[in-house]
C-alpha cells in the first residue's frame, strides 16, 4: 500500500470485467476485484468511488475527448460537422475494444441501476456537447438539438456495433447512423 | 375507505403538487398527501406505487397517446411525418397545463433521483416509438433514429416551453424544434 501501482486503474477494470463474467455483476464485491488485480481495497477506492463506477470510468475521458475535438475544429465548421468529427474521434477511442464494449453493454442491459447510470452519463454528455457548441457561437435550440442528435447517433450506432460480430469499425456505424438520421429528418 | 372516490387520482396529484410547493418534495410524506386530498394512505397506494410516481403518472397515458396516434396514421406517412403528428398530439395533451408542467420540471431538475426516473421514462418512450415505427414497416436504424429524434425534439421543446411565460402553446415549440433539427442535420 502506498507504493505506486503501475496501471492500477486498468488492472482493476480488467479484474472486474473477468469477475463480472464469471460470477455476475451483483455477486462480485470490491474486495474480490482488488484481490484479483493483486491490489488492496484502499487502492480500488483511490481509482473508483464504487463497483458501479468501474463500468463508467471512461465517461470523464469521453467528455474531455468531446470538448477537445470540438475546440480543435475551425470556426467555420457547422454544428453537425462538429458533431460528426466528435463522433469519429469517439469511435477511434473504441478501436480494438469491441469485446470490452460488448461485455459492458450486456452488463448494463441486464441491470436497472446500471441502465439509469448510463442514461445519466449520456444526458450529461449531451449537456456538455450543447455547452461546447454554444461556445462556438451556435444558438439555441440548434445547439441542444445538435447535441441530442449526436447522442442519438452515438447510442444507436454503439448498440448496433456491440451487437455485431465486431468485424466492422464503430466509426462506420456512426457514419451510417448520421447519414440515416439526416435522411429521416429530411422527410419531416 | 372502500367507497368510490371521485377523481381520487387527480385530487392526490393536486394535493401533492401543493405540498411539494409549500414544503419541498423531500419533506412531503405520502400520509400528508393523502390527508390534504381528504383520502386515506390506502387509497393513495391504489393509485400510485410511491411518492415519486405521482410526478410520473402521465407516462403511461403518453405512451398510449403515442401508440394510438401512430396507429391512426395512413400507411403512406413517413417516419418523421409520424413523429411530427405524435408530437402534435402530445402538445395538445399539455394545453392549459403550463403551470403544472413548469412546477413539475422544477421539481425534477432539483432532485437527482427524479432526474433519473425522467430519463428512464423518456428512454422507454423512445423504445415504444421505435417499436411502433418498426410495426409500420420502418427499418432499422431509421426507426430508432426517428424515435430518438422525436424524444430530442420533445425534450428540447418541452424545456423551452416550461421556461417560457406560457403565452405560446407547446405545439409551436415542438414545430420550431422539429424544423430546427431538420436544418441542423441537413448541414451534416
């Protein structure tokens, strides 16, 4: 304890996913996760507030990725162009993580409390994107609608990708969903 | 007790909203709500599973309204035309209910547990709409994206309406948001 633990966060995540697969999410304790990772409970709580948070540890990174990508775009980029670039960056972050994403999605689908948390994280993400778009000078309700559209495309594409065999990249599902959303709304 | 109570459900809702305004949501008990409505706790629980449900009692009606409206449309109506008609029907259901909607929105915004419940109800509604669109022969991912777009328009329009003085109808905010979503996604 107290010693620096190389990649403790990643080891805890890996141990947790193993145990969730073996015993189920509900039946796994923080103590067991720490033990499997060769770490202490104290170390666990330095990285995650609770067992549930292990599955949502990527939310902060994703929020930062969204904000960074939006900040790096030229001022001339319209709201949906910005949204498209952001989704592409997110998809890139999931490259080679299909098995993990698939497993995580199955755990969330099977647990009401996890589904609630997922919905809250997505709503927070939508608010973050809307705020970043307003900072780019996009007015309301355009900023909020573009942000909601981004989350809608993300949700639908992500679910399709996790249910697929994983031979196609998430980015392709994102692109397809964005094109489809455009086609669908054009018929309004 | 046991006697038929005329409009007990509506009286409980009204009593609850009064008490939430006077004392705050957290500080109000089911017993107090029943007493204010001139009813027993037992009658309360015949109408609502818990205090929280008083604020979400309209979800089932809204789901039925969505399904009924979609079922009544001609087969030729495209997914977003269907979504537009559904949103118009929902807006009609909120006519003259601005003060209630505004108060309810403020209560939900101030309480994390209520926000979670609201997000779940909206996600359920999205799934209901997607299912109804698939039954109309709309493929995937178009059905899910149109449903998510409907919920996005609903959320954004509803929030704008509840923050407005209430002199304009919800339906106008819905129409504006739908037009804006179309304009935003066309720029993708």
